[in-house]
C-alpha cells in the first residue's frame, strides 16, 4: 500500500498494470490496496477507459509519519553534499526543517562533499543559464572546445549537470540541431535572447552523461610510491600483487581520466586500453616539449 501511494504521489497517473509492476504484486491486489487506501482517507481518483488509471490530487500532502528517521537522514545527507552547489539559503532552511521533523541533530553519520578542491563552482555564466532555463529562452553563447577553438552558437539550455566534480550545461544546440553537453568552464560568455524555446521530449541528459567519454576497463601497473594514491582512487580490491603491482577497474573514460593518470607522474603506466595509453603518452610529450626550453 505504501509503495502504491508513494508511486501515485510521484506520478500524475498510473495504470493498474504499472502499479502492479511497481509494487511487485498482482493487478487484483492493486485494486484491493487501492480500496484500502481510499478507506483510510487517501483521495485516490480512478478513471476508467482508454488512457485511464489511478491518481492522487496534487493538494494531498505527505505528513511526517510517512518519513522514517532513516529517510530524513538520507535526504539531509544528500542536501548537505550539494550545499555548495546552490548560492541561496534554501538548502539550509530545508535542512533545518528536516532536523525539526526528525527530532535529531544534523551531524549525520555520513558526510558527503561534492565540491571541488579547485573551487570550480557557481558563476555568472551559470546564473545566466539558470535564468534562461527559468524563462524558457535561448542564449547566445561563446564556447571554446578542447582544442581552444572558439565558436558562437545559439543554445537552448535544459539543465545544469554535475558529474565527476565538473559542471555541464545540457540542451539543444542550434548549430548542430541536436542535444549537446557543454562544460560550463569552457563557456566564454553567455547572453539571454528574446527567443523562446520549448523543451524537446527526446532530450535525455542521463544518456548524454553516460556517453560523454564512456567508461573503460583500465589496467595499470604502478610503483610502490603510488600505491596509496592508486588504492584511494581505484580501491584496494582492484590491486593485484605482482612485480610491479597492477590494478584493474572500470572507470569513467573522459578527459578527466588522462589528467588523473598524469597526476601520478612516472609512477603509473597504462597497460590497457591502448587508446588511453596513447592519449597519456601524447599529453606527456606535450608537457615535456613545453618545458624543453626552460
């Protein structure tokens, strides 16, 4: 019953088949539980016919009795982890409300911090993108790609995404007439236009984040001087004791991977995939060349 109620609160409308699958019960049981919910005071609306289903009016409110101490603690942990992402006081206010709701302190047993050591955070560019998203208008954006080539493009921003400590803006690029991820740090300038846009239902930021660089099965060998760093990065379970020791793990294969490997200097060598080894070697050669005349 609880699963059915939460599912109906979270969705505009769900069919009996969808609810049965969600709650892992039979469709006949769904009807029985719906009846029980109505009898207990939950205003479940039933619509028959094609396109029908069950729904709960938006004005129905969750009460504190539906959130356990573990629920509120998990929500607080996630909000605290993202506190540096938002520049207003709303997160702090919500945390205070959750503390009052659960009746326990805000220290938590798990602390997660998504902020970067290098301080890359919210900026005027992100403010402009957020304003464009809120008002549903396109932006005139100047962007520098990985090679440093600067281009100007019209862009419909859909959302800000945070992955691997890096902020991206996702939406539809008019130049390519397709959905694109752009790293916010590479956005040179952004200005709101008076051109309104409608969000395309085909947009899928989660898929874009997964495909951006993809994941790779990385195998490296390393010097003992790098052991602590490698184990902190890949986990001690990824290490195979040999001479020299090796480590294997599935990791995100974007540009951040090359920079991470280079941070170990000569103490780490990529065994596979060959493509990553070549990228690291090429970048190391560029670094050596830059210092050749020093």
